[in-house]
């Protein structure tokens, strides 16, 4: 039915493939594998009945990278710059999300006007990063299709991650301040993961719809905390400089983790009681082994650092943002009936194209030049395109983009403002 980000956002070191700064290029490959698994699951591929576990791979990677960033900052400066951290997260995540919400609202207004009422509430939840709680309170099922798919249902996982970004830095700062021993910090973090898993086990009802425990921040935080514990036990800088002998041990862990995840993606299903929480815990542990190996310099890192995987991984945030709306609205355009491989190919192509455009024109410029500079440049280029009419291809393209953006914004506003039928 639907679908995970932080993993998409943190980067440091020069990436000659994408001209952006990155660390541990193998982690981009892990992102790619995770988002492709989620896409396959949402397209209904029978071979990926457990593809929803791709979200948990994302969660582990997010917990790892966020915690490593904050802990490293504390070790270096003796403090955690919470304001700077939250500002950078907002600057990185909000612009692509906002563009997606405007475009999808406009498209849904035209294609599926019957969903306008529910879309308003989903937009409010998306804007406040509370989509997971909205879907719990409105009994939106993750694993059972009840009516036409809503184009914003996948934002539940981004909501969990954003809530983690808000709360975890404060908890981590307290843990670091009070516990000087690394093992104690890891133990406390793993205890938090165990408590979350226990909450899922207690609230899960075998044979019922597991969506409520799957969406809950409290019941689905274990993967994030397992990733956080990995960062506290094995910082990224240490993994990147691992000696050859230890790299072989990490490769063994990575191969074991990758093998289990490959099996789980093809054998687990959303209705399987073994998933809640045992399957999710095992998947998170396997993902932690894969992340550790991909962050080092062994065979797994070389495999996950291959350029095609890195290309997808760098754009995985945008791919995740766009893939479900494309699937939901594509299905509405195609009409009732089973989806076909041809439709899957078209939807995947449209998703990749939109994600590539998001990276090229939104994400990359903002990371390089900042939000304000980038927005001013967009406005200047669009105004220049509107005022000039020299017939050149460049200005024709700019006029087209400016016109399309204005139309999408107007249609989206109309769809939100129009009284319910």
C-alpha cells in the first residue's frame, strides 16, 4: 500500500559523480536499495511482498547518520548546535516537499476531485509532519487497499523521522552529558529500542490490521534507535578508516545482513504476525550490519558504492517523495483493473524524471547556495523570462516553467479553497 528520509540528507566529502559533498559513498547504495524495495512493494510486485522493510532500512540509516553528526559535533565543540541542526534539516527537507505538495494537490484537483476533502486534512498533516498520527486516527490502512489510494499516504514515515529529528537531539544531548562511558550510551539507546519494540508487541493484535502499531512513532522507533546505537558504538569516521582485517569482519556482517534482507523482502508480508516486532527488529539489525559494512572500505562498500546505485541513492529523498503520488494518480488515470508491467515502467520513469529535476533545480542549488539565494535566483530567472521575448530556447523554457508553476499553484489553491461538494 504505502511507505522512509534523514538518510537522504546528511553528507560530507567530495562526490565526483554528483558534484556534491558526501561521506561513505556506499551508504548511497544502501539508500538506493531501500527506495527501490519500497517502490517495488508499492507497485504490487509479488516478489517484494516484504518491500515495506525498505522503510526500516531508511530508519536505521537515518538514526545512524543523525546521531553520528550530533555526537561528533559534541565531541569536537563540547556542545550540540540544536538551532543550526534544525535549521539545516528544514532547509534540506521542506523545499522539495513543498513543491511536491503543490504539484500533487493541483494534479489531484484535476484528476480526482472527489478526494479534495480528505486531501485538505492530509495536507495539514503533511505540513505539520503528523501524517502518521493522522492516518492512525483516521484508520488509514497501510496494507489493505480501501478505496482509491490517497496520494499523500506515504508521508507517514517522513513524519516519524521529523519527529525523531525534533526529539532525539535533546535526548542524545542528555545521554552524552550524563553518561561518559560509550558502552553505557549504547546500552541506554538499545534499551530505548527494546521499549519501542515491547510497545509494538503489546499493542499488536494478531489477525487484525497492524497499521496502527506500524504508523506509531512510539511503536516504530526501534529501527531509528538501533541506527543511533550503531553510531554511538562505531562512529562513521572510525568505520571509514577501518583496517583491512576488520573490514573483512564488517563485510561478513554486511553479507549476512544483505542476505537476510533479501530473504525478508521476498517472504515477509504485512499480515505476518512474525513481523511485529520480531521481523522488524531482525530487519533493523540486518540493516545495521549492512550500513556498517557499506560505511567502511571493504567489498560491500565497493558494491554499494557503484555509480548507478549512488545516482539513485543521492536522489532517493525525491524518489520517495514522488513515487507514491505518481502511482496513486497514475492508477486513477489508467482506470480500474489490475496494473500492468507497462504502467509500472511508465510510473517508474516519471518518478525518476521528477526526482532528477528536484535534485537538479531544487535540492542541489539550495545545498550549494542556500535557500534565500536560490529562491531569489528562481524569481529573477522567471521574471526575466516573462519580460524578454527574444525567442531563444532558454527563455522559452523559462517562460514555460514559470507558467506551469503559476498554473499549478493556482489550481492547488482552488482545490483547497473550493467548498466541499
